[in-house]
């Protein structure tokens, strides 16, 4: 792709953008001067669709007017409400409808998945995660190991980038599986690494793991709604994600979970059970015997928080109207490519992008490492903030920026890079 450095060019690209109307469907936070913020933290908390308050208010009104009858009456009764989210969620991650459910939250779902898919034996008892995993994932894995009486020192393998490098090397992942595969029970890796923005080759990793009899699960916190995936075809065993990052469903939103059909239809699979996972046709018989729903829904525990599901339904409707992940990805490739180009053109080597340069190995996020020529990275971040550009700071010196194709524009990227340049001068 060829880009240009002028404001004219950015404005032109916004004009040509087939998704340009979607920005108007979101509430964009304002600066004190009344102008829109440059909001590049959709990877942390996605913005609120204007449709959300309508969908949430519908449920509040229903509760006012119908009380308990809201479970069965109206166009979207609460009883099957989670089902209204399934089709769009499944499209976002490339799963079948019987493989996807919105329930609980991300870390909770990782635990519930490990209950079913981490079954250590004397020979095969290790879990592989990355050394720089999101802390919650690290704690979840460590506590699962201890729960089984295993010492994380022996049973937790931490995958690291090579000395002096920032990114995970797929050759090293393959070599690790080849060398220690027989003792590994579970591989649990990110789809998109939260710090560097690197996309892992989920398809190959799953294949390598399965060749050695290993279960393979992914944390898709930074992948869902960001990069297209084909979890079913890739044969991934399970995956979990949150709906408040790229899926714009609000702080603490209910999470998403994928269980491959192979496992989801196996009602005998061990799990921590609750009544909402019970076969729908007999759930209200209130029998003591648990009979699992033969889909991913069989892992649900409780009747879900409808107000949160309503916000997810609104957000998924926006994804549907935008045409799903393909057109979003198409714009994302251009937008992030443009940002990389402008940073290089305007900032030269004062900024080092640690995210892979290969567009196939990244989503929309670029992680900028600030060169310390008299400037502390944190000072630059604070100056950006004061100038109306919201980004995300991660110790020791990374500014994460995510131009999100649904609501960010080429002019956002232009303004951001001009502001960044001014912060240095
Ligand atoms: C955002 C994020 C989480 C957060 O977990 P919650 O349980 O939703 O609070 C966990 N893991 C990763 C990789 C994340 O990016």
C-alpha cells in the first residue's frame, strides 16, 4: 500500500472509507476544548455504541412492566437471552453456533475450561504459557496446577522471546512441543499478545500440539473483534475472550467462550456444573441429576446478567451491520499500515515499533517503544494524554495504540502522529 503524509490525504481516505458512517454510531469521549479525543484504547475498553442504551433500557423497561414474566415474554425473553448473542459471537471467532456461548468473565472461563481440559497424569502434567502472559492468566494457570497438587516450578513452562528480542518465535514454540510434548498436557497461549500486539499462528500451533496429543486453548482477549479467526476449522480445543475490549460491550461485560464441537457434544466430559448448563428441556424439572446441554452452553453455571448481555447484543448488532470481520480487517490493515508509515515518516527512529512489521502477524495495535534520548517514555505518554490522545502505558517503556476500524479514522491517526511529534519538540 502507498500512503502520503498530508492532512489532505488522511481526509480523502476517510471520505473513501466504506465504514466511515460507523464512527457516528459510537459515543466518542470529548476533550475539554470540546473536540473528540483521539481514542486509541479500544484494546482496553471499547467505546459505547449509541445502540447500547436503547437495548439496555429495553430490558429495564421490560423488568418494570413485566417483572418475572420478562423471562418468557417479549421479543427477547430473558430465559434464552444468551442465545441471541450466539450467532454473531460465533462469526467473530469463526466457530459454529453450538461451539460458542457468552457467560461469566474471561478469567473465570479460563478456570472452567481448565477444569475440563487440563487433566494431568503422572507422565503428562505440564502447562505451557508465555513468560509475559497477562498476569491474570499466569495466576489462573499457577493456581490450577497447585489445585492438582503440582508445583508450578516443575509443571509450568514459560515461553520466552529469544535473548534481546521482543516477539515470540514460532520455531521455538515448535521446538518446545517437539522436545517436551510428551509431558505437556495443555498449551494455553494468546491469539494476540497484549503487550506487543503479535498475532500467533493459532492454526499451526494447534496442529503441532495435537500431533503430540496436547490440548490447545487460546486466550483471545486481544484477538476477538480485532483479527478474523477460524477456531472451528483450526480445530482449537477451547478459547476464551472478553467482550469489553474490541467488542465494545462495556466495563466488566460478560465474556465469550468457545468449546470445539468435538468436546461440546460430549455431555460426559468433566466440568464444574450449574443449572444453566443443564439440558434446557428438563432444566426446570429441578432434578438432582445433571444432564449437560450438548453444546458450549453446557458449561454455563448461572442465569446470566441480562443488562450486560443486552449491551453485548447491541455491540454485536453493530458488527453485523458493518458486515463482520472481513471488511473490518480490510480497513484495519490500511489504518494500521498508515499509522506505521506516518510514524516512520514523521518520527524516524525516535520511535521503535515492537509490533511485527508483517501485517499478517498483527492486528490493529501498534506498541511503540520510545527511545530515551532525554525523553522518558512516561513523559511522552502524559503529554499525549494532555493533548487529547488517549493511549495506554505499559512499563517499562511501551505506549500501546490501537486505531480501531469501527470508530477510528485516518484523521485520528494523522492527529495522533502530529501530536506525538509535538510532544518530542
Ligand atoms: C484483558 C485481559 C484479561 C482480563 O481478564 P478479566 O477476567 O476479563 O478481568 C485477561 N487476560 C488477558 C490476556 C487480557 O488481555
